[in-house]
């Protein structure tokens, strides 16, 4: 097979496979599916096959050998898929009591709406950062400020965050911000890494689902987002039943103002996006070039088009006024038929790749973009240096190694190796980047080693793999299923984020820890601890609310039916032991924690008023509510702050309205 | 000091201490508090003292030696407070990949509103169970069924869960249910341990804050709750400014119907409750016998009264009609002046103990209740066998060892040892129960060993310590502050749940792991894995919703402005590729996951409609919403279920209203 010959159509092979399996299926169907521990799905409508059966079938169906690229599939060779054995390399992920982790891991929480901060290598969850969800532990979505932000950010109480990205300066993490998308509602949020809290949410106009999300290297000029779902533009009911007129968009958001700058209309469904290291190219994987509306149609064709967005060219088009304005946003036409794509410098290059590719990751030195095949057992390497002058696959495809079944994501150790997750094979495959360039297309030669994971990995990430200087050492495989790996906790099982030791890339991979994860982490990104500089105490100059001193504590009537209550907190005492309001009053309660000592948090809970929020040292928070019901309500501190924490209370008396 | 002599008033000693410290305070005040890592609070208004200064002061103020009972305080003896050193005993808490934990730990999540299931000894979080909060990952609070339950349970979107309790049969865990209180809003919730989900929430009438919560051993006849906050009864504005007429209540809830059975009015603020092993006594700690409304008043007197509730006597009073009905609940008068408390068999015995005791735990064989002193450096042991015939402290107090500063909670290893958390000393103290009975009151003799913890522990729990047969081996100290123990994550720091190896109680304690915890776990309870029998796939007989088959999938118009959409889910496919509704329609969407395979969860997300929920195998969930905005909305699966997960979509078309 020559370097640029197309590999066999995986669907065709799967069909062949299914035919060969007819005799096996009877046996599969007789199995009690509910108790088959190692059942795994190909995800094709109408078939649910067990991994064990798949492997049996692999033996029966010799045809699979030619496509699988995974020796586990042939059923006999166990050397390629190494089993987990404790610490053969002596690698330890234990962090002794009182010692610190070496890396911050920022996990997107998927449809939990939150981010999670996890220490590496201990895999301990250090904190959660609510983003698109509400969170009563911190009061996110309960205080006026966070409520307003969520309201202005679309007014939703959940989101589906997928791709966390750290802000960069000169191509390295600067520790300032983290940006993450909401796939569900087409939003991008920003997290302030000084205080580890969400400080902005942008509901991007015209987009229903932002899936891929990244910052433009090397200096975070934009936060870029991939619109996944095709819909009418604008989506107001017109053309709702005319999918030919649906469109998907690519968007650039300003990282400071968080305002949407421009959008680009493209063909097909966009999936994941990453950028080159020089600020010019954003590469988006894509599926459904068929522009169908059901799964059969979406997976019909052999090829889909990866998109290469030429950012300066798009900026120039916007500057030249070559756009249509929709809901206030300049929308540039980047579809294949657009005149803007016909000249010497098209806005968007369409590069055919084997069908339904999933992810794109740009390697550390920016030479190649790695596009995992999903339904093709290959990873397509795009030569970014050749991209400016050609979009001919023969010229821009630098390699296409055959890695195994269901390749989804690729990560890097900085020593010339790529690691690709194999969803269907449930493996991490390590391969040699240069060898893949030199090998014939579809060759298995570049493959170095395979590590079984448990089970069905999505994203994988090695330490700082996205920077120009990856750190190697550890890799995390974010596995979607855990099945029998943990004590049973009912039908909704945790994911399994597995920690794999990769050393500096020269050693064999070693699985060292299973880590259960509440649904459903999607991706993660790592930063060395020295790159993050979190404050332990608030600076009052960093927020808008007015700092309350002990002298300020009191009740001020601000209107016939409104009062402003100001109250400090410190260990064991609220600034007001009690206060009185009238039934029906709108009460604005401002609270400052006047302590200067780290980790002395106070909580302000008002029973039967659905109010609770945290006030960290030197922080001020406000909440507004209506005092509807006469009675006595004991405001209490929800953070166990001192030996007399239980006695830390204020008494709100709501006097009955007269008459 | 004779056995029953009162120990010195801790407040008096603290005053003496403060006076002695005048010269030291100048130095304390010159310290930059915000950066003092080991600052720790006594919690007394007006003073914030560093631990280091406290220890210095201990040397200076010889008077402290007589009350501290903690050698660490004397500044010189380091042998009692052992430092954390890795694995001197060879105890390993590592659970290798693929192996299971030995115990389930159920953590109350405090004001996060959720429960957390944590494996022991790995300390990995296996799952979360939303209880009083909402949770978009599972759809708790997003589906009709969970929304209704939360609405009927008070309509709040948060709660403050404190004390998780496993249901018992014959004094051992039967694996059926877990009960937990909401301190904020006076509620009790039940979690079904077959499916690990909340199935009932009771908003208990007349009670603002239920703090202590336990089940009545040995057969879970009731779930018992302590009303902490005193308020008018009913709390309708009457007597709001007359604290003399405030009252607090003790409640019994039926564990099956979850209906409130009866309440008992008492003096003072109730705190924590535990029961004897024979179904007769419930012992509640209590503070604020002063019945004051501010902290100075609440901590004024030397003594507070622990309450011993005689459950059969209370039942008899209710049966005899000796109650007042308030908001439909029989309320029995158990105050000290009540006639029901004057006879041979009072409903409630009031037992004076040193001021503001915090917790009560009944030991494994049911002989003693252990009441930690909080502001007294002692643990008071009540002889439950003597309780029936006397409430004279001289007869019912079996021992009162001096354990250290700020004792809050006690746990047991089943080999004759008690372990008490010391909030102010930041230690776990191990002591001999029988030696404490035999020693003089206030003696330090029973003390075996002290282990530093980091920092300020609240609850501590050893494995199955609450059963009649504790397992020893591991103990968890739930420390309220972590300060410098983890990578900085902004001003809101995690708690630190520390795992301590205690062997079978014969070995020295060994601190083996720090475990960061999102705010703010309060307590935990452990069950051996063999005692929990979680189902991995739903049984349709276990829920009310109508199971939807593939044949049922479709849209049924149920009214002029209402439709019922029925839709199955299975890997890669919703039962309907698309459906159409009219603008303004109330849409009821019923979804069944028709898969029988464990761990194949599907999510149903509707962009821009704030809808997301999980449907586990064989489960059915329903959601009702209004289709307000014309357009195309791509319903998608939020659980990565197969290789073609991205293509798993249904298209909701909302047609514009005519005219």
C-alpha cells in the first residue's frame, strides 16, 4: 500500500465483519447482557456486541486482521496489550501526607457543568470550580453577582463543558485564565486562576452547540469555538424543515472582553479544534460532510473534510467588510462554494480525510496536526508547514499510521512519541512520530506498544502535552466506562480516569492507578504547579462589591419595602447578633469576611429562604431576597470555623405586615 | 480530684489564659495573619490566636497545664503527638488497578447538599448522590419525578446534610437505606441503596434546623432528629421578639412512610443524637441551656444538660393523648418543668455536663454514651444501664477522662479503645475505655496515644464503629482546615479527610493519607462491601413511570397545547430521529433506556431548554417543558456511549405558532 493510498473503508470492513459474525450472534444474544462484565459497543445501530465476542469473532473472521491494526483483536497475541501489574517500573503516584502534587490537572466535568482540579500524580480532587452549574457549597448561583452572570450568560442552570484551555503567553501557560466551552448551549466561560472561580460566561449568538474549543497560540489572541450542530441561521423557525439551509459556524471570542468577534460559516459538522503554534492556523476535525440529519446518513460517505481556518485571512475578510451581520455578529462565508474560498488565499481549506475523524491535536513543535480516525483505524498527520501552499492531501498528509480500532485522541511526551486512545480496542497505543512519516501509509510499523485501559477511552492527555515543551512522565486516559473496576454504586457508574506512567517516553507504559470520576469528565489539561499563582486571601480591589467593616454593620431602610443589611463575619460572630425587617421587604444582605487569615471561610445560611453562600477572607458577597414569611430565622455559619462555630449565628426577625 | 468533682470551668481557665497572654498578644498582633500558616482559632469573640503562640503561651502560662490535658500544649513533649511518617507500620491504603475497596464510606457533604460515596482504604470518591442539591450530571432536580420530590420536600435548592445513618436490622447494617438530615431547613432525606439515589425528602413541620440525626437501634424503628434552633412554636411572627417563648423540638420520623410521627419539646439547643442498642434511649447533647440569643449568653453557664429521651415512655404519652397538636404533629412537652417529666418515668432526663458539650456517641456494646466536652477538655461517659433508675450525675456518669482541648467526637475500634477528635489541639487521642471508668474523674491516665491531624478535626469515624461489632483497622479524621497541605486552589480551600491506620486497635496510630474534600463534609459512616447490594440495571417494577418500547416511540397530541413525546434510547440512536411540536406546546418527554447492559448510560440534553438528564439501563425518566421558541434543537446524548456517540441525536422542530 503506497503512502497516500486510501485505507479500506472501515464501514465496508465492518459490514464484512458483521456478515461473518452471523453465526456468532446467536451465541451473543443468548448471553445475559445485564451481567456481561466486558460487554462493549461498536456503537452501530442494531448491534450490541461483547468485547469477548468481538475477540472470538476476530479469530473467526480473519478479514478483521487486515483492518484492526490491533493484535488484541486477533485473540492470540497478548504481548502487545500489556496487563496492569503494580509498579513494575517502580513508578509511584503516592503523595505522602503533607507533600504537594507536582501538577495541577484541570478536568472539564462534562454535563456536570463544573471543572475539577485534580493533583498529579496523586489523582486527588483538590477542588471543584462551578462554571455552568450552580453550586450551593460555594454559593455559586446563589449570590447576586453569580446569579447575574449566569443570567446574562443565557439563564441556564447547566452546561456541558468539554475542553478546558489555559491561557498562553509566548506559547506557554501564563496562569491567568482557563477557558472552557458549553456544548449544550453554545457558550464559552472564563475561569480566573487567581481565585479559581468563573468570572465570565459568553452566550455566543447564532450557535447552538460549541464543541471544540481552544485558544489561539502562542498569545491567546482568541478563544476559538467549533459549532457542531447545523441549524438555520438565524434559528427562528424559518427553514426548520429544510436541512439544506442549515449551517454550522466557527467562532472567535476576545479573551479579555469575552465578546464574540466574528464567525465563519462552514459545511458539515465541526468537531474538535486546535491551533498551530504561530497564530495562523486553526485545524478543525469534522463529520457529516453528508449534511444528513440521521445517523445512517451522517456515516454514509467514505470521507469527511477537516477544515483549516486561516485566521489572518479571516480577519482581513472581516476588515474588508466581506461578511453578513447576523444578530450583531459579522459572519464570513467559509463554505466550500464561497467566493472567499476560491482565491490564492482561501479562508478555509477543506482537506478530505477518512470518514468521521474525531479529534485534532497539534504536536508540540507545531509541525503536524494529528487527526484520529474514529471510524478509520488510522491517525492522519497534516503537515502544517505545507498547508499554506496546498490543500492537496497528497502534499499535506505527512503520514497515516494504522493504530487500532476507534482512535479518538492523541497526546505527546515531547520525545518524539504520540499516544493515541483507541475507544473500541480499549487501549492506549504509543507510536513513533518520525517513523510514521517515513512509513508507508496505513503501516503498523510506527507502533511501539499498546496498553490496555478500562474501558473505552475518550481523551488522553500527557503532562503539558499541548505546550511547546511537554513534560512526559504521566499520562491520563479518560475512560468512559468503568464497569467492574470499582465497588458497585448503582446503575450510574463512574468513569475511570487511569493514570499511566510513561516516564520520559523511553520506558514501557505502566498503568498505576484507577480513579473513579463522577459523570462525566471529558478532557483535561495540566500545568506545572509553578505556573499557577493562586491567592489565598481576597484583595478588595479585585471585586465590585463594597467592603463592609464592623462599624458599617447595621440595617438601612432604602425604601418603603426595601432594606439593606450590612454584616461582617469573623470567627464565632456575625456583625449583627440580630436584625428586624418587615414582611414583604426586599432585603439586600451584604457580607464581608473581615478575617485576614487563609482558610477561615464563613458561610451565610438563611433557613427556609434557600440562601447559602461562602465568604472567604477579605471577600464581600451580596444576596437579595424577599422576606415573605413572618417569624424568626437563625442565620448560621456553614463552614466549621472555630470551636464556637455552632454558636455563630444571627437572628433575622421578620415582623408581620400591619393590618 | 475525686471522681465526680466538677472539673474547672473552662471559660474561667480561658480567661486566666487570656490574661496571662497579654504580653504575648502584642507579638501575635504584629504577625501577618494572612500568611501565618499555622494560625488557629479558639473561636472566642475578639481573639484570633496562632497555634504556635498558643503553645508558647502554654509554656508561659503554667496554669494551662492543669486544664489542657494535652502534652503538646506544654510545648516540650513531642512523644505524645506523633508526626506523620510514611508507612512505619507497613499499612497500605493503595488499592491496585482493578481491585476493589473493602468498605463503602458514605460522607455527608454538608452544605454542598450531596452525599459522597468514598472507597476505603483508597479514599477514592466512587460516586456522588445528590440529596438536597440539584445535579445536572444525573438530572436530579431536572426530571419531573425529582423536581416533584424536591418541591414537596420544601422547594429548596440546597440543604446542609450532616449525619448519614445506615438502616439497621438486628443492630447491623441491612444495606437498604441511608437517612440524612438537612440542618438548614429541618428536613430528613432517605437514600435508596439499591440504586444509590434519594427517594424521599420529608420537610418536618415546626422545625427550622435538624442537626443531630440517627436511626433507633436495633431495627430502625424511627429516624430521630434534633431540632437545634429555638424558635416560636408555631413560627408565624408571634413571639418573634420574645425568646423566652422559643422552643426546640426532638422528632421521630417513620423510616418507611417518612411521615413525622411525634415531636418532643425540650429546653436548650439540641445538638447531636445517638441511641442505645436496645431501642429505649436516645441521648442528645445540647448547649445553650441559658436559652440566650447571642454567643456571650449561650456560653455563660458552667453546665448544659444532656437529654436522655425515653422512647417507649414518649410513645405511651402520645398514645395517651398527652400532647398538643401543632401543624398536624403531636407535640409532647418534655421541658424540665413539664408534668410528664416529674413522675417515676419521665419522658426526658436532663443530665448536667460540663458546658456546651458537642457530640454524643454510644459505644459498641451499648453500655456507655460518650459526650465530648467541646469547651471542657473532657469526655463524659454516661452509664446507659444506670439511666433507667437515676439521672443523678453521680450515678450515671461512669467516667470523665481528660482528653485534650476541644474534644468534639468519639469513635471506637471494638477492642476497648475510644478515639476522640480534639478540635483545638488538632489531634486524635486514643484512650482506654475501661481505664477511664476506673480512673479518677479528669484523669489523663486512660490516654494511650495522640496523633497530630491537619487541622482542626470535627467528626472522626472508625470502620463500622457505630455497629455492635466495629472492625478497627482504619479511622478517618474529618479535618475542617487544610491550609498548606495541598496545592493552593484559591481562597476556598478543601477540607482534609485524613486516613489513619489503627490496626485492630493494638498498634500505634499511623497517619497514611491526606485526602482533600470539597466543602464541606461533616460526618461519614462505613459499611463493609458485603453489606451493600447495589443493582447495576433498573427493574421497571421499581418505578412509576411507564416503560417505553421502540414500538411506543412517537408523538401523541394530548391537548390543544400539549403533546406527549415517547422515545427510547440505545447506543447511537434515539427512538425518534426527529419530531415536531408547535410553539407554545407543553411537551412531556418520556425516555426509556432499553439497553440491558450495565454501565451503558444515555443522557438526554436539549440545548437552550435547560434540560439534561441521565437514563440508566432499563430506566425511564420524564421531563415536561414548554416549547417557547420556534427553531431546530438538536437533542443529544451526554454520556459517551459508543463510537458513534456524537451522531446520537434527535431533532426537535418547534414550528412557529400560526398568525
